[in-house]
C-alpha cells in the first residue's frame, strides 16, 4: 500500500514540474525564418562554417539542413 501511494505522489509531482517547464519555454521562443545561403558553396558538413557565412550575409545564424546538406541561414521573423 505504501509503494502505491509513494508512486502516485511521485508521478503527480513529476507531472506538475514537467508541465510548468513546458509553459515557460513556449512564452520565450519566437518564430525562426530560414533562407538558403547565397555565398555558401558545396556540401554543408560543419554547422560552424555555415553559421559564419550566414553571419557575413547579415543573418543571425545558420546550420546545415536536409538530405542535400544545404546551408540554411536563420533569423527571427
């Protein structure tokens, strides 16, 4: 009997903490728009290289994306 009540209480506390973190995360994030890099050529294998090229194009960041491994620049919409 003690194990069931302990397990129930533990699951309730876990549910409360997980839902409160989820609600906080949603309010902070904004929408991110992507655009293919105009200056990056070749396969995009290292995110850092893409990031640097995208910053030189005026974007806030960039990362390698997709099956074709293209450099996609990112910025807040």
